[in-house]
C-alpha cells in the first residue's frame, strides 16, 4: 500500500473511532467519579477511561499490529509502522463542569511522522480533520451535517492585533509562573483567551478563530492531532527557539506573526534569543 492510500485509510478509521468515543462521552451519567492524578486539580473520570478503552478496542480490532500511546492507558507497542496517539477526553475539567469546550483527539503516526489527525468536539458539533499534504477540514453537525469545509489560518501580520490563546499547568507553582509570563505577553497582543483543551486550541488556530496559541507542559496526546490540523491549515507550529514543539513550548500561529510572537515568548521564558528581543518589563 502506498503512503497516500495508507494515510487515507488511517484517516477514515481515526474519524470513525473519534466519533464513537464522542458519542459515548455525550451519553454521560448524572454522577461522575473524579480521581486525582498529578495534582488535586489534574482529574480523570470513569468516562475518560471508558472512552480510551473504546478507542483502543476499535483500533486494534482493525489494526492489531499497531502501537498505541494513550493518556490514560500508557503505551502498547506493536509491530507495524503505525502508532496511534490518543487523548480520549481533552478538557476533562470543562467536561466535568459541562463547559462544551472539550474534545476527543486521535492522531496516527507513520514511521514517527504524524500523518493523520482528528479532533472531535461533540458538544460543539464540529469535527476537525487533517491528513499530511492534503489540508485541514471541518465538518459541522448543527443544525445538520455539512460537507467538509477547508480551513485556513488567518493572514494577520500585526502582533498587536492578535487574539492569542494559552493554557495553564495543574501544579500551582506552574500556573503562577505561566501567569507571570502573561504580564509580558498580554500588552503586546489584542487579547488573551484560556479555553481549556489544547487539541481544540490548536485546531482553532487553523480555523482562524484565534490567531495564535502557546503553552508549555503539553504531552504528545495533547498536541499530535491538533498540531497537524493547524499546520495543514497554513499555521506555523514550532517550539522554543524555532525547534520542534515539545513539553517546553508548543506555539501555533498565523504565519505573519509567528516569528515575532515566538521571539517574545522565548524572551519571556528566559530563552537566549539571537536577535536580542526583550519582553515588556
């Protein structure tokens, strides 16, 4: 099977399993069981675990040799070239409070490169999909399902007019540092949003709902699918000092502001910058 055909097959499966998990999550019980993970505010519910079990079982039923990395279940090593990276419920706190900004994130890597990404937002009635080299798309379901519509990141070139979203870590000391960083960034942009689900934050840069998004501390399951949606829509996705996005920094931005915003964030985070960019005091 050639690469294009494999990617198309993986996209079809990713879309199907993400939507199945989304339907399961919508059918939530009246009472959720909350368990703390890394901190008292880092919570997981029985629905997170049930959704991941469904994703894994559906993927392995059709592709038993694939590897799977999941937020709740860890990594299962397979024998094929394909690894799935899944977040069964991105935005658990929003989900618990019935804030509709949460998603199922499903990505597929081929030989270590993300080839397919699906970000399913059931409460919003939107599904964001991307396939490498084939662009990004959104399907909407309210009031009825529409054909896929292609996405394009905004053409903004003035950082002072940018609407920027971000996120905060679970540990109090991490949130404090991130809030302090915003003191330097907020005066340089139009406004700041904190929405609460990294996969959707990334997809929304691709959709043009925001001009940029940045956050530190993200894991592979937080960023794999959404980063591809943003990239394939023309956004620049990068890490600290222009490197690959990782736990230190993930930045997705409209091309016209990406370099300036990245230099501002690097300077704010204390990273050496060859161009001497300095944040607002």
